[in-house]
């Protein structure tokens, strides 16, 4: 068991711009850290650098107290489950799982025990005598997991280990991996492009985009206080809704945001903390000029059908596009003024989460109550959160 530390790490291929830029990241001993981000953002590269399968162009990488920049993969005491795992086709499942231990001359009895234990954890005991081609994709994936699991490494690296599983098995295996982490207490670094996996599994999540860490924090921190538009749009499903607004301070201390333009424009009144943040009275917010352009973010659950909720808030109205019934709730896609779609966000239009029993139909104009105590404010040029 060990911690892993990246210090100002860069990765370059030839003369191209770096695929990892100034990576600084401390992964604590026993921690389950998830690296999440869109395809091509450098997740596998970062993981492969820990494994020693990619050179580090610049900077330092430590496992425990040891600088490992020049340590060979086999001397790093890590186990990795690859995105494109390959099992030995001519070996049985048992032998595939036992392979690394056999190489290290582990006593036969111990190999037997470790393989059986791993197989049991992963539900593949019945297949130990089969060969990989006699297994489904999901079963093979679990053998690949098991092969790493038997090693009892200092650090366990997993690169999208659930990508070949169907939806149900994905959820089950996700839970299994979390349980494995609890049972072994080993440091896990887990790569995925799926923010739901990141949210459900990680002690902490590092969000990566184009080789740069956007934010590092617990799932709840990222959800409640996304540092910028990218994280705000990436974490959460359905995505946060965004609006281009202009902000006006009113003489009574309240503030008003205007969404949309011309005849479409709607005004929402902000009070309390939202007004303070929006008008720059809260520390560090900056610009207080009248009409200041901002991007406002609202999570789908912070809308409700007007009348369903009382108390502070503002109202906005729009025409319903699509209604999705999920049994326990409905997702209502609405055309609202000023809607803005950033990178990495889903683009079905603004989404509101409403109760299962509400009667809403496509084409209908509805009024939505906005919980203004949960608004997010972003600077349009820097894309950073104002708070
Ligand atoms: N050998 C290589 N030579 C040049 N560029 C490379 C090489 N390997 C990877 N890259 C580039 O580095 C970037 C990061 O790749 P990486 O495999 O780390 O992405 P990823 O985040 O794991 O994506 P995915 O989710 O698709 O697996 C990509 O733009 C890729 O094209
Ligand atoms: Mg990858």
C-alpha cells in the first residue's frame, strides 16, 4: 500500500502539444481516486505513467517515498487492468489468473487460495477451467480484474474496466470493485469517462480535460461547487442547465437577471446570497458593472413546477419539448430563453426534474419555479465559477 504523487508532470509525444500538462496530484494511501474526463483527455496516459508503461517527459512521479521516473514497471509493485485487456487464449481462466504469481514462484497452495478467493469475489468460480474464448465479454472482463486482484499490489490501476459489460452487470461489478477496495485497503486509481461511475465509486475525483486537471475533490464537492463550466457540465446527469444572462442591481438591494433577448426576455429576481454573489458584494466576485454578462447554471432538480413549491425563488416559463417518464420522476425538456450549451454538456435543451404525477405535455407552456439559493454563476470569458 502506498500513496502516489505527480509533481509538475508533462507528457509529450514528439513536437505535438503536451497530452498531459503540469499534472500535480497526490493520491493518498488507501484512497480510491477516479480520473474522469472525455475521450482523449489523457486519462490512460496518466495511468500508464504510474504503471511505468509511458515515459515521463518532465516532472517527477513518486510511489510511496520512492521516485519512480526510471523504475521499470515490474519493480513498481502495481497491478493494472487495461482498457484493452488481453487474456492468454491457450490458458485456462485459472492459469490466466495465476500467471503473475507463477512467474514469481509463489507456493502452489497460496496461488490456489488467492485465485479461488478472487474468483469467488468476482463470481467466476464456475469458469476456472474454461478458456477465454468460452466466456462472454463480461466474464472475460472479470477474469482480467481477477488477474490483477490476485497480485496483492501496492497500487491497483484500473482503466475503464467496466466498458465491456452490459448496463446491469456494470452496476453490479461497480459495487464489487468498491467492495474489493474496502476489503483490500489498497490504493486504487480508476479511470473512466463515465461521470456516474466516478461519482459512485470515488473517494475523490480528478476531472481532466485536454490534459489539464480541472478540479479535484469529493463527489459532493464537485457536484455542489463545480470550479468551472466544464466541471459543472460534465458532473451530473442530466447535465446542469446553463443560461446567458445580464445582471442588474436594483435599488432595493435585490438583483435581477435578464435571460433571453427582446420579446423573449424574462426577468428573475434574486435575493439574499444569490444577489450578493451576482452583484459582486461577496468576496472575490469582481466586476459589479450594471448589465454585466454572466452564465448562470441551474441543476434540473432545482426547478419545480410552479405552485409545487413555496418560498424564495423566481419563475421562468417556456414551451415543453419532450417529456421522459422514468417511473419515479419525469424529465421535462423545455425551451427556455437564453439557454446556453457548453462543451461536454448534453444538448437536449434545458431539463427540469419533476415529480412522477405531474401532468405535462409536449407543446404546453409551463412556468417553472427556480430555487435561486442553488444558482451557480460563471464568468463567460474565463468560464470560472464566481464563488
Ligand atoms: N503513442 C502516441 N503518440 C502520439 N499521441 C498519442 C499516443 N498515445 C496517445 N496519444 C494521444 O494522447 C492523448 C491522450 O490519450 P489517452 O489514451 O490518454 O486518452 P484517454 O483519456 O484515455 O481517452 P479514452 O477515453 O478514449 O481512452 C490523445 O489525444 C491521443 O491521441
Ligand atoms: Mg483511455
